[in-house]
């Protein structure tokens, strides 16, 4: 009925009528406590009916046309468009009603939520420097023959995208790009980035998505896939309007609608199916150990066929292949999809034990998030080669917590050196101006004034962190359990054994901090900006409290003599400070490359190769089809070491309800803020972006420059500058005087009025789909993943499968999958690393 009403009424005229009339109808209905969705839907339908009659008069049509020209369509779509989406959560209905149309208590809640969203607005300094423009190969004659389609008809399919599910896949999905309309309905199941991300773009203009997901411009693949899907064109006016209406806010709201659909299903999975699955798995294992392995296999096969739940080691297809040799004597073939540290770690461990391993990597280089960048201008270091390769996103780690990665580097013979990290934060927020050197605990009104401005908040946060640590210790038993007497600190213990019952696994750190009296201003001006530089995520309110004490040990806000140093030094001046918790590769970026080169020595690697489909055949083998060949390759086991959204399309032919639910739930940083500067990096040598009064001191001894400003709309902007003149100690860059080395900055989210000299720009980077959020929802999905790990020989690893986004966890997730397939753990002599290996498996349940 809703669609027919819009078709009957002249679209442009009725839109203006709805905009004018529905506001009052919404207000009246909302005042009698009717649901928001029902209020807007009723108002729109009534308004359309009135428009059909009332606007038949010429004078009414003239007035309506005037209204059309002056209408703010972005606000109109925010208010009316969401009524057809089925919004049922605060995130989904965020823009459904304006604050003036809400109850007072709703207004307060909405303002608080909106404040966080505003901090994620797009900035003029953002640039897709790391990707080329997507140019679809359509000739003028083809475009001329395309029929004209109204923008309203394109945008109407957004509703279909929101309701598309694993069972209902026949809704038409239209998108536009540079005035051309494309039907991506069938392509949704083949989209390399995953069906869920493409459905987010339903009814939208793709310019926004191509600008922010710059991988589309790295090759001509996206353009060539899109070309044959052209079905129409927009008028010039509609083409421009389509771009205007596709905003970061519309994108994130649409994405979260899709996520909430999966989350509602995940609640049922996590509360009913997961406990049942854990009990069934334990029962079958007990049968296998105490009675009969054959009986256990029969039970596991029955459970798999009736419930879809997998018992590793017993279910058909999830059996171990010892030493990589199959029963017929041939070598077992394993495909690893994704060439980050998880995938390469799994491949290395399998190849060591005789498996025939092939890695498929969609990009032109391995390493995943561990990217590097080449800086020239270092003739003082070497006359033969004046280039230094630095790290980019993975730069340092605490060896106390990264036990398995440290063990790996020893085996690979890769040297490390201390990393002199020193955060410098500048606040320009009115009423809270000042500076902070994170590694210096002293208060100084000229250099470290924010420790005085927020003195009580720092103390209260310290008490909150100690309280969380004390409660966590009760569950983990570090201080009282005899079996933990010789254990060193581990970031995995919180989620194993009794630690799983710790309420701080799901209670946000922000909630605990606020209960201890920490102000929201301290959280927004100090905590979030300080750690945004580490996580490249500025949405930290869902951050589980259990991680608070852990990050305080690595990158403390309240530094101690155990984790930091401050004083005078010959090269850095009378006031120097740095954290003493982290190390990095001695050869910086070259060190990273050496790690990955050694991990793949005994494997076959296909770069720039995107896997399209993975089919499980009747005999249990896996057929992989990729975009570099028309002939599928056959494997015995497959490890998915790639983002979760991409997996769903590869398994489209065999995806179950359970798998679809879990794979659709995890949220990445760009789901909340796709256009924020923290998703886009600019490598440059323009020192003017650093405030003049702090410039020389920071460039000489600061590793991270964080500038916090309040924008005219009241939101907070967090600017990050990474100083690789300091963060590259191994090759000798750290010790060079400023005049003997180029400025080496990587910028994110420049503050108001700032711009980088284009002549000093060296390159760019994009972090889309790189950083899963730290949240209880992601943890619930990760726990539920165990229910189908090993199904038909399919395994999952990567950062989204672990409770935190870090190099050691990702590496271990790959190790767990390799061990489940049949490879032996590579560091049995390192007892503490072995403990972490078992702890993460307790959480992931891979084997």
C-alpha cells in the first residue's frame, strides 16, 4: 500500500506535502504515546492522500513547487525515510524524529547519543590518496540508450535492502553512480566485500562508498563488475541530488540497521544454541575419551546433521589430518584465504608439518594491517640508499603480553629494539585547554597542565582501574589460586575458566568510570583521544571494562616507574619522557616484511587474487573459484583469514542460518564512522600541521600528537599525527637531529582550518574493514563462532574472531585453526606462550 500510494501521487509534489503535513501529524500521534514508526507511517500515508486531492488545484501545485526548491531533503529523508525501515532501536531511529518532537527525557537521551555521532562527521581534509577513481567503462551510445529512472524509484529499493535476509533474496536492489543506475540484486551474492556491505548501499549513490572504501580504485575489477549491471540513468538534477543525499550518517544508519537484524538473531543463538552446543561438545568429547572414539564420531555426525553444531575432531570433515598425510598417503591440501598475520601464521604452522598450503590474498601485498611505507631523504644514514621503510598501523607491542609473537620472532631470528613511545595531547576545547605528556605523571602548568585541569578525574579513573583489576583477579585467580602461582600476566586469562563469569567482560569501561565519578569531559577529551591513536577507533564507549587494566599496563594514563621513564636526556632535552613497555622490529618496516617473507617460504602464494566461491562437494573436498581462473581448485581444508562479511558470499551456496547470523554481527570501526579521518591516512612532510609553540619539541621527542578541538556544531574532533621520526628507532632515525632527517608524519582527521601542503604529501592509506570494535556484541559473535568451526573442514581466524584487535591474538587465532587441522603447536618449550595458546582456544573453541 505504501509503494502504490507513492506511485499514484505525483512524486515530487507529494513529497513536499508529506514534508509539510506529516510533522504536525507526527507530533499529535507521538503526544498520545503512539509508536514512532507507526506515527510517521500513518502521517505519510494520510499526507499522500491529502496531496492527491488538494494539489490538483493550479495554485496549490505552484506553492508546492516553491516548497520543493526550498526543502532540506536531507532532513526530510532523515525524518520520513526511516519510517519505512522497521527501525526498532535507538541507533535505527536516531533521525526518525527531531528533538523538538520528542518527550523531554527522550530529547536528553537523543542529544547524548547524537553528540557521539557528530564526532564522526566527514572532514574536508579527508582524501582517498591511496585509491584511484572508479571509472565504469560505458560508452556514450550505451548511456544514451539507457531509460531514465526517477531517483525516488532508486531510493525506494533501500527498504528492500534493509529487509533482505538469508532466506528472502529476491528484492530488487538499485544503486547509482555518476548518474547511471545499476541493478545489483544478483551481484549482492557475489560482492567480494560481502553481501551485507552492498545491501547497506541499497538506494544510495556509490560515490560516497568508493571514496571511503578506496580498495575499489586499486584495480579495474569493481568498474568491470559494475558495467554490465547498468539498467538506467538519472536526470542531471537527480544525479546531483543522489550524491547529496548519500551521507556518512545515512550510510552508518543503514549499516547499523542490518547489524541489528543480525543481533536480534544472535541473542537467540548466544542464549539458547550456544549453551546447548557447549554441553553437546563436552558430552561427545567425554564419550570419545572414556568409552569409544567410534561412538563419539557417530554422535558428532548425528549432532551435525540435526543441529548444525560441530564437534571438532569428531564431526565428519572436522577430523585432524596428522602430519599433513591423508589416509591414502597423499599430502593434504589447505587453502588459506587472507594474507595477514593470522593467515600467514596458520600457513607457516601447517607447512612446517608437511601440509601443502596455498594462500589467496586479494591485495597486491601480504601483511594485512601490518603495512609499511617508504620515506626518502636519509642521506645521513646511508649514502647508498637514502630510503627508510617504516611501519604504518602495527608499530609496536608489549612483549610481556605478546608471548606467542615474541616466540615466533625468536624462531624466525628477527631482532627487536625498545620503542620510545611518548604521546603528546593538546586540548583546545574551551574551559579545558592545556597539554599532556602521557608518559610524564607530574603536573606542570606549562608542559603538562591537563593533569591539573583533570586532576580528580585521573585519580578516579585510577581507582576504577584498580577496582576492575581486583574483581577480575577474583575470577582469574592470579593472586590466590595455587595453579596460577607462577603465571605471568596474560591478556587471555580474563576470558577463560572462571574468568568467563566476570561481569566486566560485558560491562563497558565507560560505565564503570562514570560510576567512579569520572567526568564525560575527561572521557571525551583525554581517554578517547589518547587511545584513538592506538586503536584507530574513536568509538570507545562500548570498550569492555576488563581491558581497562590491560591497556593501562601497556599505554598508561597514570604512568608508574614500572612502565615509564621521565627525566633529562642528552638528545631530547631537560624534559623527556617515554613509555618502557613496548618494543618494535629493529629494521622497522623491513623487519615486518622479513617476518612475512619467512612465514610463506614453504607455501604457494597468489596475490591480487580474490576468492569468489567456496563449494563443499559430496566427497567433502572444497572447490575454490577465484577471479584469476575459470577452473576451480580443490582442497581438503579451508581457513578463512579475512573479514567476516566477505566470508558469507564465498559460502553463499551452503551458508546456514547459524553461520549467517554470526558472520553478519561483528561491527568494524568504519560501520560507525565511514568517512572520519581515522579511516584515512595521509603520509607527508608538512610540519605546519603541528602547533608552532609545540612543533620542535614534539618532532624531537614525541611519538604521537593528538589535538582535540570543539567544532562549531558542538562535536569533538580528534586529530592524530604519528611521528615516525621517533617511531623508527632501529635504523637510527630516532637519534638523528631534526635538521638531518625529513619530517615523517602520518595524519588523521585534521582539525579546523588546517591543510596539508600538497607538495609535501607522500602517500595515503585506508583502514576500512581493518579494525573490529571492542564490544560485547562482537564478543558474543566470537563465542558463538565455535558452534560451526570445522564444519566440513572450514575454519575461521583473523582479528574479528578474537576478543581484541591485536597482532598476537590474530596470530594465535591462525595457530588454533592450523592445530585443529592437524599441525603441532610450534613453541611447546615456551610454557607461558603455550598457556596463552590454550587460553585463547578455551575462548574460541576451535579444537
